C-alpha cells in the first residue's frame, strides 16, 4: 500500500468521525473461558485462534501455554508495528523491513505473595525498533514521535489506564 491508497482508504473514515464524533468510539472486547476446573489456565479467543494462557514457569507453570505477560508485550509489538507501518506509509518514510522487540522486567516475588514490597506487574518495558531503512535522522525522529503518539497499546500503557473491575457469580448447581 502506498500513501495515496492509505489516504483514500482513511479519508472517508476521518470525515465521518469529524462530522459524527460518536461514531469514532468503538468498544473492543476480549473474552476468556475458564473451562477446565483442574487447570490453572484461561482460554482466550483472539478472533483468529484460541490461545490458552496459564502460569509462567517462574510461578510454577510448565511453559506449554502462553503467559499473559508475554501476550501483553506481544500486543505492544503488534500495535507498534502496525502503527509504524501506517505512519511510514502516510509520510513516505522508507521502511524495507526490520524487527520490533519488547522486553519487560517482572519480580515474581510480588505476584506470588513472597514479598509484599515487591511490585506486581512489569517494573519497566523497553520497546526497540531495529529498522532496515534509508530514512534520514529527522525522518526516524518523526517516525518515532508519530508511532508513539498513535499506537493504542503504547499510549494505554504510558497513560496508566486503570481498568474497572466487576465480579459476579452464578451459583453452580451441584448434582447428587
């Protein structure tokens, strides 16, 4: 896709959002199932595949299922990569290929309740782009600034959005 094709694709969408701002608000949803009462896992439908998530080996998992921390980093890489490609296309910044890597440090003492002072969650996240590009230093600076600005997952993490949590329970019927 080139810049003109991207503009022709997005221009009517942008015009509709300007004219009718409420149409720009879209609710995304992820759902998981706790199907196996004997497993410490949750099956998440990604829309393309069913991913079974479970404990990381550092918390007792066997490494055969996805770790939700890895999935968070993967979501960041995916969003940053798509955003970078769109920004590069829209601004005619040449990107021939490359890699994007997200790394985060966790202290598992927190999530295991070993040390109440140890934080639960990532202490830091480092996002690295290694690009194959003829872009100038100025173009790369623009690409970084706009990728950070428009990447949904990056902005969500950077702003520290606090999820609202609600618990409900149905009483399981027990036979016998």
